[in-house]
């Protein structure tokens, strides 16, 4: 079972919930830290994975072979290549590495070279395997690195828990799109509700089943619960605002280390998700 943990905004406790689910899932679990711009699961697991470079193919031009036909710029949907006369301008930050320009070039003026965008790796701590990546400084596109992290998973028979990037843009979509279920973490505030609605809309476009965890549930109002009720979205768990949990988090302790009495609650969340998926498969 592959469960992605996401949020419409940062700071809701997404990583906290992902770590707790991974701990509750038990032996053989793989935790994928796909928040590659700001990975921090390793800070709580207290282990660094051995990283390997991750590259994507980027075009290189031989201007002596170019005839200025402009077919490369016409096929590029991301405006990553432009032709001025016989001068070819490449914009690597916009390039998605699809290879379309190389395929349509009639003279062979374009070839591909590997271009490093970051690094990814894995490590094992007790019964948990952490797989994570880190985007190189100055790189603008994280989805290829997120896919590289995901490709390293699936080597155990246990659950896969994905800590997704915050927000609702391409990185989040890349992280959650192949999941069986998405847990959205929010907080009971106007900002939390606003960004939750954006995340729900995005996941419904992807046709992914979802549920909500309300973090710091006693610190706001009931509008998030009312929204979930109206939209028929299950509230999987409510976690109160507790000073001891916040203090433990600041010292690098996980939620279940700080509050072990919550472990049965997270185990029940996993059981609820599994039951919901079983019902979907029957339909």
C-alpha cells in the first residue's frame, strides 16, 4: 500500500505525520522523502543515506550542423529552445529533458548530455528504509528528482509512505500521482482551510482517494471539519496542540517518540485506509 502525505501549505505538520505513519506501519516500511528541495526526514531518523548523482538529459547544439529550420523550437512546449537565424539558444532551467528537439532535428545538430540536478539514495534504520533526494542549489525543476527517489522504492513487501512537497504545483503532483491514497494534513485556521480546498481540488482531478488529518486541532475553529463533512471527506485523525510534542520536535524526536500513546491511533488510520481501498477495489 502506497500512501502519500501532502498539504496545501507548508508548516502544517506533514513530515510529522509521514514519520508517524511510517513508524506505525512497522517492519519493511519504506519512507520516501520526496520534499527534495527541503528534505528533513533524515533529521528525525538520525541517518544519512549514501547519495548518488541524479541526471537528466539536456540538449547540446553543434551550430555547424544547424540549418536554422526552427523545428526544435516549434516542438518545445516549454520555450526551452529558441532559434535566431542559425544561432540556437538553450535555456536549461526550462528544459524538461523530453528529447523532442533531438528527434525532430533533421541535421543531427542536437545531441544529449547528462545534466546533474541533484542526488538520491537510501539507508536502513532498524525496520525502516529511508529513501530521499536533495535538489542541487540553483536547480528549478524537482519532478525528475522526485521520480528518481520513487524509482528506488518497492524493494520491500511493506508499506510505502511518501512525504510529499507542500503546495499543489507540479512537485506535489509528481510525488502523489502513483499513490493508492493521499493523506492531507491541515490545521483549523482560515489559511489551512483555504489551502486544503486547493489540495482537494487537485487530488480530485487526479482521481485519488483522500482523507484528512487535522493537526493542532484545538487551536482554531470548526470550519475545516464542516468543510470535510460537506465534501464527504473522512477526517482520519485529530491531533491536539501540545507543548510537549512541539518541544520534542524541536529536539529531533518524532511524534510517536514524544507521544507513544498515539501509536494505536496511527495504526487505526492505516487500517481505515486499507479498508477504504478494499471497498474501492470491490466496486
